[in-house]
C-alpha cells in the first residue's frame, strides 16, 4: 500500500475481496454466530410467538425456561451451563437465492419483537434461533424454532440512481417475539424445505443496562459496509471499481458474506465463545445502539470493539470516549478500528437503517451540505480527528502477512503465556495493522507490548500491540492486528491453511492474553491496578 492510501487518502477495493475469501473460509471451518430481535406490526404476515420457546400451535424446541426476575442482568455461567446445540452450522447452503432474509431491527431488548423478511424458492421453510456462546464447546443453544412456514419469492431489488444504494421492498414474512430469550448475539437459521438451502440472519438481543459488565459491541455498521448483496457495497459495485461503489448502504437486505452472517463468524464469534466460557459478567449491544443511546455504556466495566470495527459515527466515538474518561476500560481486538466516519439515517423500515459514507466524494453528500460532518476518514479533512486519540494506535496499512513479535514479555497481559522477548508467531499480523505513531495524537503513558516488522507494498513499518491508561483510571488495549480474534480458534501446525495459516501456538498466545485482559478489565478501571509504563522512546527512540 502506498503512503497516500496508508494515510486514508485512497480506498481498498482489494480488501473487500480479501475479506470475502476470509469470511467464506470461516464458515467452512464452523467458527461462530450472531444476534437477534425487532418490532411488531405488518401486513398480514405470520406471527411467531418466541415468548414461550415455540411458535403458536407449532413445535416447542430448546430450553424456554424463564430467567430469574431478580437477576440484575445476564447470568453468563448459568446460561452456558445449559445444553448446547452443535447443529447450528450451515451444511447445505444451496444456490444463491434458495433462501435468504433480514431482520428489520439489528437489535432488540429481551421481550421485544422484530420483523423477519424472507425470500425463498422453496414452498416452505423454518426459522431456528441460536444464541451464540460457549455451551461446553457447542458454541450455540437453540432458543426457539418456528413451525414450517409458507415460502414466497420476494420482488427483485432496485438500485438508487443517486447513491447506488440497494433497496428491497419485501413484505414482512413473520413477526418474531423474544420473551425469555437471554441477552446475546443470535443467528437465526433459515432452512428451506427439502434441503434446498440454508442462510443466517443475525440479530442481537441487547442489554438495557451495562453497569459493572463487559459490553460486547457487535460491529454491525462494518458488516453492512462490506455487504455486497445486490451487487453493491461501500467499496465497489458490479464493475469492481471504486467509482461504482454505494455512497449509502441499507440494512434492509440480507448479508452476502458467510451465508448471511456478515463478518460475525471470523471477527466476533470466537471472542464471544471465550468470554462466555470465562463466565465474566457480560452485556450485549451493537454499534448503532451505542451511537443512539448516550448513556448506554454508563458504569460499564469494559467495552469491547471486536475483530473488524472500521465504520463509526461521531456519536459512537463520543460515547466510547466519554465512557473511557469515566473509567470504563476499552479493548480493541482488531485493527483499522474507528477509521471511517459515517452517518446513520432512517429507511422505510425504521431509524438507523441506512449507513451513509461518501468517503472522497463527501462534497456530493446532501447531508454534508446541510451541515452534518463529512463522511470521510476520521483523520482526513474537513474536521480531521485521528482515531489514535481514542485507540492509542493508528491504522497504518494493508495488506500484510507477517509474524507477531513479542517485545515486552514481562507485561501482565503476557502472564502465563511463556512468551519471551523476540518470540515470533507466524501470520498473526495481517491483513491490516495498526501502530503507535506519535505524529498523530497519542495518549500517554502508553506501553508497546509487541513491535512486529512489516513491509506493506514495499514500505517498511511496524505493527504494535499497545496499552495505555488515563487519569480517570481506564485502561485501553489495542491488538494492532485484524487476525487476533480469528487466532483464538487456531489449531494444529497451520499447514492446512485454515485461519490464514495460524497455528496452535498463536491460538494459545492470543487466548491467554485475551483471558488476562478480560479478567482484569472486568474487575474495574485497569489503570488503577495496572498503570501503563511508557516505553515509546525505548521502542522507537526519540519521544
């Protein structure tokens, strides 16, 4: 990548294609899943009573037991002690349009309902709601299953002439209730009759309050930006070129990647499994929830940005920053985080259903002309505000594939790993990476824990894993690599090529470091017990 692109002046159409390959491989490997819920209403659609673990007059499956009303929030240990259902994975995807769908809300509170919009070539289909977690290694629990429902092929999509946004005007198929669905990330699996096809629909059952909990934030805006269903996404259109990209994208369509799961399987599911296995107090939300609700992170022990969380609204960033300043720990478990500035707008189905990101064409944006911030990279003019002021690190380039090199093995995050200075973990740095660069706003004190040499399209640089603390007590950790969450599931010697060649050594390292991180961050402001000791000068020289 040249310097212009590394600084955010260009775009990365090739990265979208890389991610398509990566997420497709993850489905085959059977990694993880996503969330679920939404509102009521409709036009003569079916209704599924998810409140009692089954649909009206249909089959009752899964454990529909009511959680204790006295519980202050999700009891992670109790939930994961229930029997899991390892059959959640898609094994018969079928043709491209055999069955597919989307929910009209990305998240709902427990007990709320949402609309499900399904198109299929089959005469009938079923819906199965799986809550993703640990469950003794099964990774999911079946919470509800519908009866067989009549299948309909919905109308073809259209493309907006001005923004190239793909629009669907589908009729609602059914309304799904979520009473007694525990908070968490869900994948709804659509199964066409006769094995004609299967697809996922992700939904989050979000937490009403997060005080004292570690908040898993599903990066739904980034999933949608990379979604190319209908031939268009935020990176390119049918021509494959940047100029044909969508300037706005809608949540009112299925996800193309990973059989409808979006980017959840590679970049989020392994972390959720680990966090739920640890049994720490968790809460669940999406990036759109954090943007909309100013006080959602109030009192949270920690907030987690997962493996690829690139597209942020100014509101989301402000709320994360305020939470950090109030003592909430922040973990960034990927790279290229908080890079694109977006705006959320309403669609015909509800608020926050359209993601606007004009990038280099921001001057054409009617919203910008009305006074909204330019939807360009955060570090770019107008209104430049580099992401490093929150993250500590800053995005430096794509693509790379390099060993991860431990620099500071005595740090508390490496406790129990056996890592030594100079230890290398092949392929763990990629495909995008971040570094500490004091030429941009950088909180201090900041510690660099890994400092890995990389060459990005001929340009030598370094990837950094970093940790900093602030006066309010919060700790902020950033892995500096997109492969961290994916590595949690890495096994074997890497020769199979799965997980980008990551091996069991990388899996063991990232797992133990993440366990150390989650346990300390769950205990409260990490900076009070584990203050950062600045080592930038020792690593880079100078200031």
